[in-house]
């Protein structure tokens, strides 16, 4: 199993352990390393439109009072989540927003539909992290990262709300 696959399986395992039951997924190649374990362990809801997906996740989180994960591919897909993230912020609804990202060496290379994703929801997110490309030797930090996502989305001093995890993945993505 690759380091990326172990990383994402560990995140998902910890989210499940902490009570996350649902993930809303917008298909895209860059998010494949996370989508695979999400589909294996959580109740997944596939939506092709990112904006609709984010609002669907918001509704699920409102009805279950649990964090719901929304996962999109890299680039402008993350920006499409913004209206629902703003709503989650103001309504105090726990969301775990996961954006897949290109590795650092592919940033600022002129590729189409790319944006700076780190800090994308800086004002609305209760907490955010950009842990970089997973590498061997960092395993001790993976469960605490997933646990903090859940804790911050539910118990942040500002109240429940969205958190943002920007995850960089290198090819091969499967």
C-alpha cells in the first residue's frame, strides 16, 4: 500500500472512530486517494456539482448534528464550496471540507483551473490545515490531524462550524 493510501485510510479510520458517518463526494482524479477509502468506510453521496454537493453536506450535517465530510478535487472546485461554507459558518454547522491539491512542485506552473487552495476559507473555517504531501515517517501526525478536524468542527470556541483540510497528492493517484 502506498504512503498516500495509508495516509488517507488512516484519516478515514479516525473519522469513523469519532462518529463521522457521511461523505459527499464530487468526482475528480486528484481526490482519488481520499475518495477510495471514503467510499469503503462511509456512507457516500456522489454529486457532480460542487456547489450542490456542499449544500447537500450542509443539510446532512444539520439533520444529523454530526460533521459531514465534503470532498472535491483540486483547483476551482474548492471555490464552488464557498457559499455553503459561509452558511455553515453562520449557522454553526459542522462540516469537514477536504480539497485535494496538486503537490508543491506543480503550483505556479500555469496549469488551467488552478488556484491557491491554502487558506481558501480563511475567514469562515474554524480551523484549517495544509499538511503537505504525505511522506513516510509522518504517520504519528495523521490520526491527530483527523481528530482535530472533528474536534474543531464540533467544539471550537466560536461554536460548531466548517473546517478545511487541503490535501496534496502526487501521481500515481490510484
